[in-house]
């Protein structure tokens, strides 16, 4: 089943330690069914400096993966979590919010 959440979508985390927080999707990993949300599920990685590149060493903080089932798309009208529907009009598929029916 294809992921209904895409890069640059606004999502709400509905389960886990960041429950209730919102953010923009930075990256989607459909094979592992994970999304990376800007500023959420921050993890720390110890990184060794690499000579010849701009990579610095130290403790790097970055976004960790969140399972697709733990996020919901944010309705553009009332800013609450919504499910995603697909409507075909004029031979074109469009994603719509189930809560308000508005186009995503």
C-alpha cells in the first residue's frame, strides 16, 4: 500500500514521546514505512570528523524515524489530524482531507 503522506506535508504525531506535536515531513522512507519530521524525535549520534570535508565531529542531533501509523496529516482548515482520501476528477487523482474535504 503506498504511503499517503509525502515530503513537505504538515503532520501531527498521534502516538509516542512527541504526541501532539506538529511538523513538516523532511523525508519519507516507504520501504520501512517511516517518516522523518522536522524537529521531532530528535536523536543524538556520535560522529567522527572526516578530513577533507566540512563534516565536523562531535555529538550530532538529527531527526529520527517515526512509523507512518504514528502520524496523521494535518487538516489545512482546522489544524487537526485527519485521514487522507483520494478523489478522481477530470482523470486526475487528488488527495483530500477526510475531516473537511479540502484539497491537500
